[in-house]
C-alpha cells in the first residue's frame, strides 16, 4: 500500500513541477488566450455588412481593423518562431478576414507553444531593433491586440452589438 501511495505522490509532484516549469510564459499565454478569444468571437459576431463600415472617416473600417490585427500578428509571431507567416489582409469579405485572423492566431499559438522562460530573454531583431522574444510577443499579441479589441468593442457598441467580453450570462 505504501508503494502505491508513494508512486501516486511522485506522479502528482511530477505533474505539478512540469506545470510550473515555465510560470512566466504560462501567465502571459493566459493573457494572450483571453484577448485571442475576444477577438475571434468579435470577428465572427460582427455581421458581414458591417465589415466595410467605420464610425468616422478618419479610422479604419471593421474589416481593415481585423486585417491590421492579423497582419501585425503574423509578422511578429513569425519573427519570434523563426517561421515567417504571411496572411492576405487586403481582402474585404468577412470570411476571408476571419480566415486571415485565424491563420495569424495559429502562427502566434506556435510561437507561444515554443516559448520557455529560458528562451523568453533571447534577443532577436524586429521592429524597433533588438528585443526579447517575450517582449515582442507581449507587445503585439497581448498589448496591441487588447488596444485593437478596445476599438473593435466600441465599433460593435455603436452598431448595437454587445462585445464578447461583455456578453456573459448573469
């Protein structure tokens, strides 16, 4: 009986240690996943006819905003992973832009999945010069995406659509 209990305890400890082997990356990836889910749900929730709309002349259309997010992610996550990814962001149809957004998230998922706490501080060349891999991922796939989601949420509100981050059951 003691051997079985000891074996189970050892297995549990191994699982806990593996989960904690990259705690910084795990925490940052959770933030990335939250904004990823909001952006994907928003892109899918907005109707096709709104993709060409913009609230004022001086800002991007909904479709251009989705394309901008997809393009920025594909470039940055491709640099971080070493696998250059391009997506066609010059389309205007909702289906094409949602597909481009999903492809850019696939590239970022791969970059996040390959990241470890040790690799996070590795310096690489990117927009703005030398940056850490983690710094590049955080600045685009979390900070930039949250900023762009904020714009998109306002576009949705003006159109009478509840943004995904607010569309929760009470």
